C-alpha cells in the first residue's frame, strides 16, 4: 500500500551517473553507472587500483561512502573534489558529484546547504543538465528552500526502547507515536523516503505547517497537492524526536477501499535511520538499543533514501531494495531481463495491481513459483512471487526487486543497523 512513497519526491537524488566512454577506468565507471556499489567498494580494494590518482580515488570513494551512509566523509570528499580537483573532471561528472552532495546534506538535515548546491547546479552547470534533470532539481529545491531555516532533526535515545506494534487491515505495521498528550498509530515504513501525515492528523498533532503547496507525482502518474509541516517534538517509546519533517497529504490521498482503510501517518526513513539500530520481531515488537552493535557484515547500503540489501541468488550476487511497508516481495524488470528464459518456462502471465497515494496502477508481470535468496548466510524462500516485465521507476532499472514482509516474517527477528550498515535475519 505504501510502496509509492519512494516515488513521491527526491528523484533528484537518484540521477544517473554519467560516465566517460573512453575512460581508462571503464570497469569502475561501469559499476558506478549501474549503481553496483557493493562491487565497486570491493573492486577499489584490488591491487590493480592501488595506483589510482588521489583525485580519481576520491571520486569513486565519494559515491561509495555516500551509499554506505558515511555522509560526513562523502561530503568532505566531494567538497575537496569540486574545490581542488574540478579541472580533472568533466562538468557532467561534477554534476553527478553535486547530486550526491545534495543527498549528503539532506540526510544530515542541512537543508540550506542542499538548497545552495541545487542553485549552483542550476546556474553554473545548467548547460550539462537535461530538461528533465533541471525540472527535478527545481522541484526538489522547492522543498530545500522551504526547509532552509528548519533546525536539524535529532533523535534523543537515553535508554533501550521497546515498542509494541500492531498490524492494520492492510497488514502494515503500526506503532504508537505520542504528540503531547495524544497518541496515534502511524505506519512504520523503511521504504518511505519521507514521513507522511494526512491533514486531519497534522492538525491533531499540532504540526507547524509550511503552507507553500506543491505537486507530487505518485506511482500511478497522478499528481497530488501536498505541503510540508514540522513536528517540533514528539516521542516514540522512550525516544524523543525533534524537528522532524512531514509531508502533509489531503485525507483522500491516504484513503483506500472507498474509505474503509485510512492511513493516519507514516514514519519514514529520515526518522527511522536516526535510531541507528532497529530490531523488528515477528511478534511485531520493535526494539531500539541505546547503542548500535558493531558487526563486520556490510551487506546494506542506501541509494538516495532507498534501503538496499545485497543478497545471493543461486550463483549470482544481486542487490534488492527492501521495504517494511510492502506486504509482498516483487521482482523488477531487471530480474526479468536476466532470467527471462527461466521465467517464461516456469511462470504464468498476469496483471500486477499496485496501490499507493493517488490510486491504483496495473503492470504486466509473471508469477514465478518460488525464489530462494540468501541474506548473511540465511536462506529464505518466497512462493508465488511477481516479476514485472517493465520498469515503473528508476530503481527498477538498477535493483532486482523489492523485498517485503513475506521475507521478513519468515524469521524471528530482522535487524537493520544504520550505523555499521548491515541487515541480519535471526531464526
């Protein structure tokens, strides 16, 4: 139900990296263009790349560090590249770096700096931007400009926190969120790239509205008018959140089944990542330790605001996005292209129904009888899994699918660590 949130805004953060066709670093450039960041990270450690120039190594590392959530390190590297080494790169490569710099600033809640870099791209580097890229930057910059005076979001975690969640009629996990003396149930969704609330609950929660409206395109292609609001302080269990940004939708945009099912609000990635480590139990209990545990697994990254998990499928290593707000796993067009012969032999065609803010969308797909993948040594089998034959969004072209609750609920517990970047499934 909430899978469309990842398409709502911030597509600027996911602009395709452009490579130089005659580059002597063609393999590294190819991995970067395809967003194969796990392989790019490993490739940079090989002996043949030890003699990379300082500028070129910084260039690749800036993208890798951004993906693995080492934001301050990536921010410094990009500042150094744009300042000291700009003459060693094409203007198109510089714009790719600046795109990630915006991403760094947004994740660090440095909205004014994100606005300034956006303006730099629209002036100094406008000549290498396509019309679509300019429109994406302009649309996203409406948000950064609106937020430029908002203090950085902060989560205060003084103790271990345990939260009893509950499933709604769409089987989405909801948790209690306390605004002053009032407590409401909001969907807990790692796949939402921004937190969301409807008009009614925005008022009930006493959020401070930023009234400049803008259009947001949902997964169906329909446009919804929204605006931003700030939650100055609220609590999730024993955790206090300050200066959180919510996108406010009309009630109708978060109402489904002719009003029988409604979403009050959604806690998205920008709030959840500040917990550093989250344990989601099969019993629907969420626990957040005061200190994140260090483990050398490294199978987790973040592309823009989309969580990405490295898995093993057969003899292949494939990256998937994952989403605690998605009921079922869906395989993307890239998976269909890679295994088209197998799918055609074993699967039946059907129309996949996908819902989100703005309505329902239908996509041509096949139903694969089963798929087994391995996460950090733990195998998991998914039955009757949909495989899309066309790409609905940017992620479909780069990642092989989106893992949903049908994977997570096969385990006693799922651990997502944003500090040391790993995901574990516990039997």
